[in-house]
C-alpha cells in the first residue's frame, strides 16, 4: 500500500511540473508577443506623432530707433514694462525741430505773399489795360462822328485835332498797359515757376512737421520693453536703437526635429506644446513651416575653394531642421517668455505621399 501511494505521488508531481513548464512557455511567448506589438505600436506612434524637447519659445524683436537725433527729455518707462500700441516710449527735445518748422512756415507764408502781390499787380495792370482800351475805343468812335462834321463846318479843326490827340494818347496808354501786364506776368514766371516754388515751400513745411512728430516716439504694437539701457539726458542718434520691444501679437516655437521625421510634418498640422515653466498646462500650436536649409561648416566655400574636412565618420547622425509652430493659446495667466524651453509633439495625420512620376522613354 505504501509503495502504491508513493508511486501515485511521484506521478502527480511529474504531471504538475509539466503543466508549470507549459504555462511558463505560454507566458513567455505571450510576453514576447506583447512586447513586439507594443514595440511596433510605439514605433508607429513615434513616427506618426514626432516629439522633441529641443524646442524654444520665440517672438519677434523690434529695435526702437528714433527718426531724428537729439537729447532725450522724457522717458516714462521702466525696463520689462508692458506697453500698448500708441503708448509714448520717449521724447526727444523738439525745440530745434520746432524752430525749423516755424522758419519753413514763415518762408511759405512769404512765398504766398509774393505770389499774391504779383497776382494783384497783374490784375491791376489788366484793369488799366481794359480802361485804356475802352478810352481808345471811345475816342475812335468820337473822332469818327466829328470828322464828317468838320467838312460842313459844324466843328472846328482844333476840336478834331484835339480828339485825334486824345485817341493817340489812348492808344499809347493801351500799349503801355499791355507792356505792364506782360512785364508782371514775366515777373510771375521768373519767380521760379511759381507752382514749383510753392510746392517746394510746402514740402519743407511738411518735412519739418514730420521731424517735430518724430520727436515723440510711440509703440507701434503691443509688447514688452526690453534692453532699456538709457535715461533722460542721453543723446539719441538717428537709426541707433534706444530699446527693444518684444512683439506680443505673435508667439511661436522653434522645434528642431530630426530629418527622419520631416516626412511626417507638414504646414497646417496641429501640435501639442508643453513649457517647462508651466508643466501642468498644455498649449496648442499649428505648424507654420519647416526649415529648408542649414548652415554647415564642412563644404563651405573659403577663398573660392570648397572646405572639406579630411575625415570619415562611421556613425552618421541625423540632422535637425527647425520647424516653426505658431502658438494659439493666449492666456494672461500664463504669459510666454522668449527663450523658454518647450516640449513639442506633432499631432494629426501625416501628409499624403506625392504620386510617383514615371518617365517614359520616347
């Protein structure tokens, strides 16, 4: 009995070991299959939705430089201050430019007075010409009436001679007034082609007004003041930056993706953006474009010759191309800062592959 019991126990133990080995093999195969499936899914997801942490927040920086030179007399700002479009940034001493404006306006007024005086002279000369022509006409008609009466002795010869003298004097006065009109018109024309002269004076006034307006420099858009390294009393030069403005209208991320991912990135695709400064806040972005060129030292032209390094790299590293992603979520509670580190994941389906074009031999 004892022997039979021992045989059954050993048989049960052997069958249990076989079952455990089968279950272990099944679990092992299942784990491998799951790993392969998960690996394929991760690889597919990795390429369909490229991700990079080599990304930084960017914004447009505009240097503010005056259009006129002068001493800064007002600076109602502090560094890193937020300003709106139209806010006063600084004021350059306007007195020299106001003096130029006053002088230009005075010269314009003088030009207008000269033109008006010449116009009045011409008008007066033409009025005298018309009066002389009228007198000559009257004397001519009067003489025509008296001449027949002289033959019949109704008037004396002296009377007719007197009328003839007056007619000659009227003709002479008419000729003189014509000369006066011509002289006045000539003077008006010699004033420097009067329309051009007036236009020149008006242009000088306009330029002087522009310079006076340029003395008050205002913000052209909403943004943040940065790099403010000046104060009242500093002399500002034309075209030299006094400060910089960070354009708050458009923020974007420059994300550097490996070239193996570029086939899965196209303009218009959406992106998920995380900033290290706001780890619990997700931002939405849209791909604006993918960079087309990178600068490379190897192969660059030096003195007209190609500079090729005499080395052979056995490991080829994928290049990284910048992808510009415009940020769409503007929240005053989470302001963007230029240079902030970002993590970007491209979402959406990759663009369709272009059709292959086969060239047929003729």
